[in-house]
C-alpha cells in the first residue's frame, strides 16, 4: 500500500465523522480534529492497527513493477522425508488415546527452492538432495520441469543458486523491455 493515513489525518477524519453525526462536542473544535487521547484509545480498541514508519518507494519503482505477473518471490525451505510429528486428528470426545502409524526411521532434510509470481505463476522447483550421487527415483512424482541437484549437506550453495537462477531465466524469460522483479 503506497498511500496511508497519518495519525493527524485519521484524527481529522474522526472529527469530521463525529461532526456529521452530531457527536463533535467531545472534540476540540479549535483544531477540528480528535485529540491524542482519542487516538490512543482508538489504537487500544483496534489492536490490529499500529503506527509504523513506511518504507520509501520511488514513483519510478512503484510505476515500473506494478505488473503482478512480472513480480516473483523466491524462497528456500527444508522438507523432511519422514514427518517427525504426527498431525492433529479429529477424534471422539472422551477417548484417552488416538493412535497413528509412524516410521521408525529418521528422515532426511531436502531443500527446495520455490518461486512464484504475484499472479500465481510458478517456476518449477529445484530440489537439493543430501547425497553425493543422483538416483532417478528421487524425481518420481515431482512437478514437470523440476530440477534436482545432489550435495552432501543437502543445503543450497552459491553454485546451486546460480543453476537455479539460470532455470528461472529459462522459464520466466525476462528481457530489457519485459523485466521482472525477483524478491
């Protein structure tokens, strides 16, 4: 959001609203705005609101990347191959114990690089498996055009990120005239 209400503007709007509804006598008509105490009370009654300092955004930046299909967000996450905590389930009240089948083995952490545009265009993910050699079975049931790399740590490395970035460029096809913003 690039246009926000300042506390002073909100206090003036509150005064005008109160005046329209004939409740303005509680406010100072000299300043034609609600007081600082009213504002603190308003924030107390609406804890989802806060006073924050906005980050400056130049007009060129705001104008240049307003195409949601050209704005991408990338993030890496770790996924364990064996869940270590069972999910909650719905059970009959009063039942003391609810069982579930779990694996006795420890899982491995697989790193996944995921990227999506603001208009929900997905770039096929990159998987980093914690091993030295690749096995084709590791790519069973992954999204089409996904890529996988093996590294002993299973974590993203700078050279692996470069590989992912080339994969991103191949799928998104940014140009000088159709740039993308990668966040």
